C-alpha cells in the first residue's frame, strides 16, 4: 500500500470512530433535551380543579333533589365527604389529589341519583301492582255469578217457551 493510501485508510478509520463516538453523545443530548420540558412541568403545579369541584357540587345537589337521601343515603354521604376532602386538598394546593377526589365525588353523586331513580321506579311499580290487585278484586265482587244470572240463554227456556 502506498503512503497516501495508508493515510486515507487511517483517516477513514478515525472518521468512523469519531462518528461512532458522536452517536452516544447525540442520544444523550436528545434525552436531555426531551427531559427539559418535563422538568419544567414538574416545577409548575397542575391547574386548580375548579371545573371538577363545580361539577361534583352540582351533581350532589341534583342527587339531593332526586331524593337520593331516601334511596341511596350511603352513596350520597360518600359523595359529600369526598367533595369536602377535595375542597380541603385544593386549599392545601394539592390540586392533583383535589381533582381525583372531586371526580370520585361526582361519580358517587351520579350513582346516588341513579339509585334514587331506580328506587322511585320500584316504588311506583309496587304502587301500580297494588292498584291493579285492588281493581281485580273490585271486578270480581261486581261481576254476577252464573247462578244469579237469569238472563236469556242462561238457565233454560224463559216463560214464553212451553
């Protein structure tokens, strides 16, 4: 090999080695750059869960109006407790926890409303059954028995037939 060829070969090898050495550096730089926005997010707390708190409060009011206290008292109380805890967490600037508690409160209030609707439907169904039973009894009492019926065609020929 000529001296020029040897120098070119060495340059190629060193270029490949330098390129290989730069690859891990590039990967490391990319991971550092990717982590920068995440670290920025970690320094800022999540936004206040105002919408979740309002929604939970509204759903609790709806559940109360739907008579959930009568049909789903435990669910309604759990929703109230979670909303109270959510407000406390918000006051303590624990917005993530407050958001989760408010969402749980909304779900429990919604469940209480659904159970109240179900309870009212069952009560209504029972009332309708009782009414139907009463009507059946009245109809049975008012309808004549076959022995009391002297109308035509019931117990033989009438006075005109001899």
